[in-house]
């Protein structure tokens, strides 16, 4: 059964061309002329799609990062990790399905894998709480990190969440403490941590899994302290200002690479990861494998230094970075 592609609103011009192509395929007549016209329209469609995705606004990138057909953590585990053995539960309350964790072999290396799981349809999204973990999810992360430390396994994390669950029951069970404990634990581990933001990296719920030696982002993923809608509600008292908020937040992979918050950007296929999940997963796997080959003799110290340095250059000499232009000026240190 062929998966029906879900298109975003700003892709309307591309969708119209695709409809014309599909209509031509169903026409009987001069096969040579029809095929020639199809090839012409296909070339035009690819050019439009390429230009469109080269010039996405910050808000459009948010929409791409949230695309329902974007590959999820479970897909990365299935294609990249052999002999995966899941680790479940926090030994305190229960098993949070918004967090997937386990041990397996990645390119021949035994690793611990942890990731947010959003689900791919209505049933699975409800099962995984739309990728928003409860405290027991983060306590599961803590337990798994201790496991990795004990056996010396490198940790790979896949970040894809709008944020930690903010319901009353989550607060009652210590949501903030559980997230803070994950941050503290990450800085105490001797094993290397490599993280990739595969979709939406939202707030403390994301950084609990992204306090890593190496942080990668897919080309059209986003990473921010709060959603654009939440930011707009606070600053402008209106969610309608979400597009302006997305620009001000500097939440795209390109912004964060410039700000030296992430280490590298992983290119996506033409039209986004949802159009070619297989090649996206392969590209992520290749980056993670290269990162794993590096030497991490002082992983804990290097990780602490990495995060202490974030933003320091802007504090020491704030005028060398133009926030409005999103680029460094010539007097950069």
C-alpha cells in the first residue's frame, strides 16, 4: 500500500504540479508526447521544491520539523540498531512509552540508545503521549544512563519532542526534578553522549536528552526553549504572532550552528526528511558513526567545558553578533 504524502500549506504550487503529473499518467494517447510532458513537469516540480526548501522561513521549518510523516525514533532504531533489546520502566512508577530506550549494536559497536517517540498514527500517538514524557520517562533515562556508565557503552540519543508533559499528574510526580536529574547525570558520566535532533527539540524535555559531547541537527529540525506559539503568547499575548516569534527565537539548525550551540547540520533529502525517510536515516547513521569513531578520553570534562562555553563569547563581547541579521560582524573574537 502506497503511503499518501501529506503536504504542507506552503507547498501548494508543488502540489498542483504533482496533480498535473498524476493526471497525465492516467491519459491514453501518444505515449511519447505524454512522457515528454511528464518529464518536463517533473523537472519543474523538483526545481520549485528545491527553491522552496532553500528559502524556508523559521516558521515553515517548524512546520516541516513537526510533519507527521517525518521518521521517528522507532524508525531510526529499526534501521540502524541491530539486536536491539529494549529497557523498560523506572523501577518506581511505571514505563513511559514517550521514551524509547535499549541496548543494541550500531555499526558493530554496542551502544545505549535513548529517544523520544511521538508515534506515527492516532493510535500510536496516544500510546506515546505525542512524544511528551512524564517524570517516569526521565527516570527511565536516568536508569539507562547508569547502565551505560556501568558497562562503558556510548550513548546515542534521538530528540523529538514538543516538550515534557505539563499535566497536573506529571507535576505531582516531580517533572522538574526528573529533568534536572537527567541534566546532572549527563554531566557526571564518563561515557560519550552523541545526540541528534531529528524533528522538534522543545524546552527542558529536549535538553534532558541532548546534554551531549556532540549535538547534530537535521537540516529542517528546530531546537528552542519554548514553542513559537508559547513564546508569542508570552511576548505579544497572542499566538497569532508565532511566525515573528520563530524568527526572534533563532531556533533553526542554521541559526544554532552559527551560535555554536550545535556541532553540525545533517542535510535532508529534497523536500524534507518525510519525503525520503530511508536516506535521511542513513545520513543520520553515517554522522553518528563518524562521531563514534572519535576519541573520547575525557568525555565528562569535555562535555562540561562545551556547555560552559555556550554563549560566553556573546557575554564577553556582545556587539560582535548581530541578532537582527543573524550573523557575526567583523570584530568577532
